[in-house]
């Protein structure tokens, strides 16, 4: 589908949020490891980027070695910002990759498994989540639909 970059990033974030954190899904879905990696990167890399910028400026200034100056810190600023921006771009890259994956159609074998799983979920849960299940795509399911089905199924088990 034709999505803008911002919409792809938002779709990637939704895809990450929908996947249940269940280790047994690793056996069945290749995407589970990439979703776990994206969660890790989105959680910890912004702080790592800030730490990298601060340490680059601090060490580049020369103060820890007894030869510090403000001019040296200013000189180290451009390199520190490049490293920080690179580290900050990694979570965005992960969300873009997952957003593109979430928008793809399921392969025929996985689509039939999705349809049968959707029917089983509708049979088992006729009350509370029926509205959510009725809205889910059956004709051309995408990976985001699979993640939603897994999210609904595993949240009902808790």
C-alpha cells in the first residue's frame, strides 16, 4: 500500500506493540526475534545515544587527562553529534523495517492458518472481543492482522 514514512513508522510501532511477549512464539514465527530486537533498541538506544554524546564531549575536551579546554569540547561536539544521531537512527530504522513487514500480505499457508485461528477465536469468545474480531481482515490478511490476532488471543488467556 502507499504509506508515508511517518505512517510506516507508526505501523511499525503498532506491530511491535501488538506482538505478545511469549517465548514460545519463537518456534513458530521468525518475526518474533526481530520484534524483540526492536523493543530492545527502542527502549535502550535513546539513552545510549545521550550517553555517547556526553562521553564524547567529556573525553574530547581533555578534562579527564588534565589538559581540558572549552575549545576542545566544542571541537569534539560535531563528532559526538554524528555518533549520537547514528545511534538514535537505529530504532527508527527498526520501526521502518517492521512497518514495511507489517503492511505485507501473509503468504497463503500463513493466511489459511490466520483464518482458521480467527474462526476459533470467534467461536471461543463470543462476548467481549467480538467487535474487535469482526473488524479484522479475512480476505487479504496482513502481518499486522496476524499480530492483532495473537495479541487478542494471548490477552484473553491471562
